[in-house]
C-alpha cells in the first residue's frame, strides 16, 4: 500500500500554488476560473469568475467584479465565502474558505484599473445594475462600444463600478483523486492535517 507523508502533502500543496500562479494569465489552465460561493441571507449562490491574481503568505485570491452586482452586495453583508477550483485533467480540487475584502475606489482598485484593457473596461460601463430584471434583452454595454473598444477618456466612466475583490484565505481543503486511494488534507496557518477522503 502506498504511504503519503506530510512532506509529500507539502510538495502537492506547493505544486498547486504554482498551478494557481500559472492560472492568472493562462486561460488554458482550469485554475484560470474559480467558482465563488457566497451567502444570500441563508441561501448559497455560486458563480464563475476569472482569477486575476494569487498571492502567497498570506494566501489571497483576487478577482474583479461590478460594485453593483449581487455578489458584491452579498459579500458586504457577509464576507465569508468559498472559492472552488477543479482541474479535471489532473483530478485535483481546491476548496478555499475565505473572507472577502471589497476594494472600491481605493488605491488597489485604482492600480488594477490602470492596467485593465479598454476591451474589459466596457463591461463596467453599463447603465443597468447587473442582475436587474429587464423586459427586453440588453447587453448592458454602451451601444457604441458593442463592436469596438471605448476611447481611453470615456472608458474612465467604468471606474465608478469597478471593484477588486480580495479573498483572504483561512484554510484550504485539497483533494487529489487516485485509483489506489485519494489524497486529501487541510492547510490552516501552514499546518497540514490529513482528512478522510
Ligand atoms: C467564464 C466566465 C467568467 C466570468 N468572470 C466573471 C468575473 O471575473 N467577475 C464577475 O463579476 N463575473 C464573472 N462572470 C459572470 C458571473 O459568473 C455571474 O454570472 C455574474 O457576475 C452575476 O453574478 P451575481 O449575480 O452573483 O453577482 C463570469 C462568467 C463566466 C461564464
């Protein structure tokens, strides 16, 4: 029977941190996307978002969102959330329990906005609050920019709605599937504890 030590688990953890870092810019890496669950009162809500940055020590996951969106309202109401990643080729699941910090019109959001391409900026320029019920289809992007990027000056309108969400990781539940016995462990404050798969 195979034996998995704490040192082996540590190697798996460090390997996954490298995959997460690669996922920031590599859209072919499944970790480019994460599934964020929040609480809407007592009901869970999950959605896909794009990984924009990952920092270690302390671990932080960053993504962008519209300040007016329900997910941001939910995180303001209750900052506890879960970020889920799954790589189906390597059969690895990462579940991060986190606390969210909303960066809106502050130094971090301003720094990230300055590097946000015009093509992405238009997503924050719609008049409608995201998830608002509408009678007829509306792309919620100014009509003149449907097929082209906004000019730099006009694109600044989107900054009002632009938010960078930092997820401060509390603990990670890592699961790697194997035919001869799955490997599962928890990491909290750098301490690894095996969990029954
Ligand atoms: C591939 C993909 C990537 C997405 N990336 C983001 C993202 O980075 N930020 C975001 O706010 N919404 C993103 N969305 C949209 C959300 O999944 C969601 O539908 C929308 O933001 C409304 O969420 P809410 O009502 O929970 O706020 C993405 C959707 C898909 C399918």
